[in-house]
C-alpha cells in the first residue's frame, strides 16, 4: 500500500500583507530658513533752511499789513527736493492774517534748502518753516 504524499497547502495570506509598506527614504535635513534681517536705514537728517550761505531773503512784509499794524507767525510746510529747491509749500498754521500767510508761502517757494539726507544720499523730505512778521517800532 502506498502512503499518500502530503501536498503542501498554501497558507492563506492576509490581504493587508500583500500591499507593500511605504518605503521611507531618509533625506538630509534642510537647514531652517534664516529670517531676513531688516536692513537698518541710516537716520534721516531733515532739510535745513537757516544755513547762512543759502542767503534766503526774508518775505516782503505786505504794505497793507504794515499800515494796519498786523503782526503774526506763519508756519509753512515745505517739500524739499534732493537738489535743495522747494517743490511745494503749504500752510501748516495760519498767522490769522491771509495777507501774511500768502507772503510767507510765496517767499518759501523761492528759497533754497540744504536737502535732507539719509546716510550720504540727499533725499526728498518735508520741513516746517516758521516765518514771523513783526513791526520794528512798537
């Protein structure tokens, strides 16, 4: 009598074992990004109007204001170009007399300035210019 030869039976494979596990590839760590350091700008040196060599003439005292004894201080805000010329002038604070305000604005528009500087470079900037109208014989 012959003895039956055992036939190997395939073992059932779990379904999840058929799928390959994801392969993890080691990558070198990237250096953390370095935050950009803000470049510190040099301080702004404001324009100047009172430099002796500029020879800016004082505004003409309007005759109508002189006759009526009108005095006052006007605050003019001037935009100064890198070249030192006045690009525009506007009234920041009135003297209370329109005739004095206008005379101050017209004078400052014709003035030359020492321009503002950031480091060694001339830049456009605003400056406030007080103009006082005072009668001498009070």
